């Protein structure tokens, strides 16, 4: 039933460009949830986009356009559950 609900919601467009598994350009990013050398977790269209790799570095973030530029050895990209909002986030929704 959840999948049917997601189909009816108009999604924001986002693009992911991977160059030689070493550079990633992503647009349509709403937030950077967390990052370290092995994982970058982004919020894209109310879902998590999890990038796993080695020596990952966020080189540039453009908050106006929602673009994020990442370098490092990319192993995988995975979409996950929407991030859980804290109490403050739920109150001001």
C-alpha cells in the first residue's frame, strides 16, 4: 500500500551522474544527513540516498540548486527509507 501512495505523490526531479566510479554529481538534494570517508547519506525527494565507498569527500555543495559534488572510490548507491523527523520537525510540519 505504501508503494501505491508514493506513485500518486509528484516527485521532485533529481539526477545522479557517476564518472568512472570516482566522481559523483547529484542535483535535487534537499539535505546532507551525514557523511564520513566511507558513507555519504543524502536526503533526495524525501528519501535517503546512501553512497558507499572509500575516501569519499564532499567537494562542493550548492544549497541554492541542491547540487552536491563527491569524489572518491564509489562502491554502491542505494535508496532507503525516508529520514525520521525529530519532535521539532514533526511539530513544525
